[in-house]
C-alpha cells in the first residue's frame, strides 16, 4: 500500500513541493533507465566491483603481499580460489586489493578531469573571443599528444607511483571534456532562455554555473562513463610499463605485466586480472550507453 | 510632452559584423505608453528591442531609460527596471528548471526577500493554477509557458516591459488570452511597453503609437488612430495596412 | 459504395490515430470522416487538433509507433493502410506532393536547388521510354522554376538553399513537389514561416497551379481566414475531431461555437475592442462526436 502511494507521489503530474518535483524527475529517469536491461547489468557489475574493492579486507582469504614461494603458480583450488602468482601470493586477494588501486585511480582521475574540462569548456564557449581562442589552443596542444606518450613523459618526470599515474592520466584526459562542454555551451549560449537569465541581471559566473553547466552535465556524464574503460586501460598500460603502481602494490595492469611470461603454461595467472579489466570496462561502457539514452533529451 | 520620456532612442545604429542591421533610428516612449514596432522579417525590429535590452553589444547612438543614458554594459539596476518577454515560449524557459526555480531566479539575483509569497502572487497574477508551480516547462502548454515568461518578467516589479512578438507562436485563441492579460497587467502596473510584432492588428490592439520599419530604418511613426483610419503617408505602411485588411477578409 | 472513387480523390472514414505515451495511448485523431475530389480543401485547427497528423496518415508518414485505424483511408481508390511499401513510394512524392512549413528544413542544404528538383523529376520519370536523361531533367527543372514564377530561374538553379530567401525557398519546394505531376498537393502550414506579403503571393501561386493542373489541394493551417480565402471548402478540427465542414464562402455564417470563437478572438484593424473575446471550450463539443 505504502509502496503504491509512494509511486503515485513520485509520478504525480502536479507535484506540491520543490522536493517532490525533483524526486519525481529522478524517479522518471530511473524508470527509463530500468527498461534498458544491459545498462542495468552494467550498473550492477560496477556496484558489485566497487563493493568488492571496498570490503577487500573482509573478503580476502590471504594477505595480498604474503609470499609462499613453495606454492607459486598454483592453479585455482579450494585454498587459492584464483590460484597463486609467481611469488606464491593469492590471486583472489590480490585481485580484490588491486581493485581498490585500479578503481580508485579511475575515480580519482574522473574527479580531477570532469570539473576541469567542464569549467574550461563552458567558460571558453560562453565568453567567446580571445579567452575562447587561448583556452581552446591550450586544449589542442594537450589533445595533439598521443595519450600514453604524454602520460609516460609526465610519470618519467615525476617519480613512478599511483599518485603520479593519476595526475598524468588526468592531464591527458581533460581536453575532450573541455571540447565537449564548449560545443554544448556554444549552442546553449545563444538560446532565448539564457538571454532571459541574462535579463534578470545575473552575473556571468552565475549564468555559467547555474544555467549553462547543468545543460552540459548529461553529455559529460555519459562521456565520463565511456571514458572509464580507457582510463583503466591507460592505468594498466602505465602499470604494465612499470610506471604506475609499484610492484608490491597489487594493481590489475601490473599484475598482468609481471605475469605475462606465464601466459602459455600457467595462463590463469595473467588472464584473471585481464578478465577483471575487461569486465570493468564492459560494465562502464554498458552503463554509459544506458545513461546516454536516458539523459540526452535529444534522443527522446 | 511635459515630462521626460521613459525611453529615448536617438540615432541608433546596430552592426552585426559587417552588416548594418539598424540604421539611424530615433523614437521615444512616454511613461505608461505602449509603443509598437512593426515590420517584416529582416526589418530590424527585434534587433532594436534586443539592443535596448542589452543583448546586442555592437551599437552606436544614444539610448536612455528613465533619463539615464545606457552604456555598453547594463548594471543590475537596469535589469530591475527593464524586462523582456521573448517570442518563443518553448525556447525562453530553461528546460531543466521548474516554474518555481525560473521565477525564483530574478528574486535571488536582486536579493528580494519573501520569495515564497511573491512567486505565489506572480502565478496568481498571470492566472496560472498553483499546481503549475513545480512543473517543468515541457509539461505546460504554449499559452501557459508564455504566462510563466510574463510572470518572470514582472516578478521583480519592472517599469518597462519589452515584448518581442509575444503571441506569434501561439494559437489565436491563446493569443487573445495573452493579449488580454498583457493589457490588464499594463493597466494595473502602469507599465511602459515596447511591442514588436509583424501583425498590424496586434500592434493596433495594444499600442497608442507605432513605428513602421523597413530595411533597418523607421519609415514612419504614426498613432493608432491614424493607423486605423488608414492615414499612412509612406507607401510601405500603406502596403502593410492593405495586406492586413485583405487577410482579415 | 466500393466503386465510387470516380469523384473522390481522397476518402477518409472514421480515421483514428493514437500515439503511445508512457501510460498508454494519446488519441491524436478520434474518428474523423471526410472526402475530397480535385478541389481545394482547407483543414483548419489549433495546435494539437490533429490536422497535420491527418495529412501524414494519408501519406503513411507517421512514426512506426503510431497506431492508425480507419474504416476507410483511400487515395484514388487505393487502400493506404493495406498498400505495400512499394506502392506507397509511388504515391509519396509521386502522386501526392507534400509542402511543409519551413523550406529551410525541408531542402537539402548541401545540394543545389537545380539538382534537387532534377532528382525529384528523375525519380518519377525514369521509367518513361528513353527519358530520364540528365539534360532533360535540367530542362524540366528550369521549366518548373519558371512555373513557380521565379524571375531568374537560371541563377536559382545553380544556387544552394541558404542562398535563397524564405519565399524563394518555398517556391523551390513547390517546384520540387510539382516535378512528378502529382494528383494531390498537401500543403502543411506552407506559409507560416513567411512574411504576410510573401504569404499571399505563395498561396496565390499554389492556387493558380492547382487550378491550372486540375490537382486536388489539401491546405492544412491554423489560420482560418487565410484558408477560407484560398479554398473551396473548409473542415474545422478540434481535439482530433471534425467540428464543422462548410463551404469557404459561408465561413461568416459558421454555426459551430468553436468556429465562431476562432473567428471572433482575433484582433482586428477595422474594429477597435478594449478586450478580445476568449474562447470557452465546451466539453460537449467532443461528446457529440465521440
């Protein structure tokens, strides 16, 4: 009974309060999202992976760093669910702790990159003129470098490690966001509703922050989820080259890198972190696709 | 004209890049008067309005509102005094904001207190039901949206209202309702208005005086009575009047 | 009844169109019936009255999701709902031409005007014996542009849509639709995007062409007096139903409150009124027809 009334409250055509209108809109988006089962599957996988990473200390069966040289390169068994690596460390535990590092890097990159790209793009698009030219040329410079090479150069200049890998990936990942936000802003800034907001006497910052950026958010959100997989792969690439997380720390890319010698005889050692990266990338892509369908007003 | 005009425009020129869109335009509007700008598309009538509103930067000449000369940038006080209603009610409301949020924006910008009561009163004034308050623009009809736009323009108590084809995107029955609303509000709030339209009948209905524009120039300024009596001197005005009668049937 | 298509170009009986929405179906057209011969018929109504949907249904141009039902929906005896897609292609743009509101959006921006008209001509004349040459198509395009009274047809032939004015664009659109020599022209708000002076010229042009070629014209518009001036007969629609059908010259003697209301609520240059009468919508208008 209370479930149906809550549903009615959310779907009401005549919301009575600000909060009801806001929640109603979110609920509608959720309903639209829920209809796309692939996207829902993507969301479930992403949530599951994040939970596994967060609760790694509880779920891990072994210490991810503990070496057991007598037990190296074991196939999956009851004692070691995913087998052991070349130093006899438990792969399942390393995968869980590796998820913390890898997914943590992805989240950190996104938190750095999305707002930076959004602000640069919206300001450039809204201001136009000289400021636009300067900001966009800077963006072009970053865009012109191959992503991995630039990241490599940054990491090489700093000391290899998770933090510098995050900064390096962030520095190479923001330009597409700025471009996207600028393109959106260019179409938004000449609309009557922005003219109407300017007519209220609002400052430029207020117009950009309160009225332009919300319109850019959907496409940026989608772009972020689609980018997550390539961030994982870049992080893995840096790890693979020994420039990301350093050896004792488990990280999916590094795990593959160090185990690549065993691909023929003990194939499960490198393949298991590979599957983890693949699953995470796929889940983020499915989620991104679903979000685009729901959030993009032009699609409806 | 004993007192200072509310709006005075002298020798206004507007350029968009290399094209000269408005050429040497002068007119003035007395306080409480409604002045019409009529012309075909491309005559520059909307450009004049947007330039007064501060939405076009490239202009020369002198413009004054309530005796104060307008500079290249408008201050907040200007926007408190002058407001605008746009042509397309589908495009002039932010698609992701509720009516409540749209109406609250001018109040927040100007730091006006008792938003709650003012929004409720504004909705009442434009005859929108209270249930419309938390709806999104796409949930409203064209006429309702234009009422929201009018409510937004009036919520900070301006004295000048610029109307850019406020009814041309609406059905005739809705147009009648909006025109009635505008004349009521103008009466009640002593507004000074400039109305831009391509429709002579709409202009004649609301305005006391009007300027006929062609190719960026004002070809003639005449009173509503002169318009209705067909006492136009310029041939373009005569053409427009003849056409208007023809279409009335 | 079945063999009676001699006079009727279009026959619509109990047409119903529903569009899906999140909670079921929205009824856009609710059981309308009318027929027309080679005449000028105006369909008038406000936004949401279902007037455009009716025109689109006749060409089967509605989105897949729309549910279209009718006792009869026939064009020149052809059952539109039962016809094959191939048959429909010869109707659309062949025997039925459609002119839409804004030429800016209905002309291809990266193709010259001449090519667009030639292609339209070629598409429906290719089957002719030996015909269908590029040269021939170009000549046909030139003739068509002359027919829609474009002063400098040679120059317009080589120009792109953005290089011509709105009125000119609409003339080009008309020329394109006339290329296959259709039996029926559906004009959906053909002049709403144009200035009043151009509006009259374009409608006069359509009227002349339709009369000269003996076509049928279905003029869909929100502008009652305008439609009345250019049509023989007017169908007034409201909320997906036909309110009234009457000869255009009797418009000022319209019976229905809706028609009268529409005519009355327009501001007028000839008579001054302090307030405009507004339309009171009566629920009974819908019940009577449902």
